[in-house]
């Protein structure tokens, strides 16, 4: 996890590059490893960290959120794998990371765009 924290730490020096921007940039390089921690995914995980200062530097926050996301990914791996297999039957391929992101968005996003 330290390598990922170092990657996010590099974004601390870039104006406006908070967690969402940093994760979207890193996602393009490693989509099967790094989730996009956009506002919807952050909202979902804010429940786990109610006392955390969300305006703080993104590297420590990224480490906690990535660890929590990984734990959720491992817990849901059998179901995500089965869902991915169903999608592959229709010639659509998504990584387990992307599938979990989509499920989080469907659950959390208030406007219902992903339902």
C-alpha cells in the first residue's frame, strides 16, 4: 500500500489535485488496481470515517480509502466474479475494481443516474 500512498503524495504539490482528481489520473494507468475515488465513492466511504477531516491531504486519506475498498473488493470477490462472467457472456469486460465502483455508484448516487 505504501507505493500507492507515494503516488497520491505526489499530487499534493499540484493545485486542485485532490483525491478525486488524483485517483482518476492514476486509474487511467492502472484501472484494475486503482479505483476512481470520485465524490460518489467518497460519499459511500464517509460513513466509515465520520470523524475524519476530508479536506486534509489526499495521500493519508487515499491510504485509508484504498484499504477499505480493497477489503470490500475481497469480501465481494465471488459475487463480482460471477457478475463479471455474466457480462463476458455479452462480450462486455469490466475489472472487479470497476464492477465494485459501479455497484457503489448505484447504491450511493442520489440522482439515480446509474440505476
